[in-house]
C-alpha cells in the first residue's frame, strides 16, 4: 500500500465552509521559484558562498516523503539548526485545485550538504484550511505571505511579502508539466517563499499566514518546534 497522510480539511468558498477528509499521497516542494530572475540569481550566488550547491535549473522540484506532512501543533527537529518558511501550497482534491498555507521547515545545518536531505529531515507543517484557486486567481498577486517567530517571549515578524514575488501557480504547474510530471489528485505542492527579515534562524515557535485582502480571508497555522538532543 502506498504511503499517505490523511487529515480533516476545511474548504472555504464563497458559498461557505465545509469539512471533509483529505488523503495526500505525494508531496512536492517547489524551490527557486522567485519571479525576479536577477534577484534569484543573486540569492543563488550568495548561498553558493556558504556551500549550498546551486540548482541545476529554476524552478527545481524536490520530493519529500509524504509522511513528513503534518497538521500537528508541534514538530520535533534535530538540535536547533532548523527554521521554517511560510509558503503557499497547492492541493489537488475532488477534481479541483485548492490553495492553502504551509511551512517548508528545513534543517539549515545539513542544507549545504544537500538540499533534498535537509528538507527530508524536517516535518512540513500545513494549515488545514483551503480556498478554491478559481476564487483567487484573478487577484492572485495581491495575496500576502507572513510568518512570525518567538524571540524573548514576544512575536517577531520573520517574513512579510507577497506571492507576486514568486512565479504564479499556473507557471509553476507548467514547469512541472515540462518535466513530464503533474500535480495529480491527492497530491500537494509547496510553491515558494519570501526572504527572512533579519536572517534565517531557529525559533521555538513558528506562525504562518496566507492573507487575501480582496476577499478578506486568512489561513493561519502555528506550531512549536521541539529540538531533539544530538548525542553523536
């Protein structure tokens, strides 16, 4: 039997909200999805200086085990060398494309050894609420991503930007298709993130938000990050 993760999701539409079970059978992480190619190349060059291998091409699609997907309020990580990334996510369910929010939590210590491995080492928290793509695609670039972390017992804004800085879901899916792949029923994809304010760093708590100012909707999720001691 193929691996899968099931959870109860809330689907919010212009007609109301409904809850139903969802089973996800594959998770794809879209990386290097910045829309500004010059800025993206600058970021690649900066990461190369600290040992992160440049991508073969952009965007690049990483795979993580579906069992890494989590809707829990806490995740366990190795030591204190990981951090979250707020991202929009795409879910194919019931014959429709849905939009949600998640965190591509990644082990930064291992990242320079291999991005795929670094991503696989951490659970990928997601919110359980989704919107129909059909209701947001006409004003997609106005959607906002935001993340907060806990520092000194207070919430600090960690990321704050718009999806306009990323290639659109339509283009992302076309890039996936060009590789002979597609987002099928029961599959979920992370679509990219914005820069960290003050640098990438660990936090014991991470909160994410996808905001639609046009329809006045927000998808939120918050989770604790619990380090597992490194003993060797």
